C-alpha cells in the first residue's frame, strides 16, 4: 500500500498482508488477502499513542514482491 500525500515520512511501499502459496509450473491459484480497513491505511503515532488514519488517496500494490 502507498499513501499519495502523507503528513509524515512513510516508505514508498508498506506490506499490509501476504499469503504464501505453492504453485506448480503452469498452475494458477486464486488467493484472498483480507485487509482490515481500520489498520490498512493507518500508522502508529507514538506521541498520540494511537493508530492514525489520514484522509487521502491510497494505492494498493499487488505483486510477487
């Protein structure tokens, strides 16, 4: 996931979920990864001692790495 206009420095890519699946050559599988809407765009703010979720546009990045 990537936040387009964060108010703090955030990495360009943040891992929010994954699933390890064995796939044989020529085979395909469908994998479902569930992201909690509360935590997916959030970051932990140590000063506030709370999860912060900013109103913004987020890109969901899907791929092998």
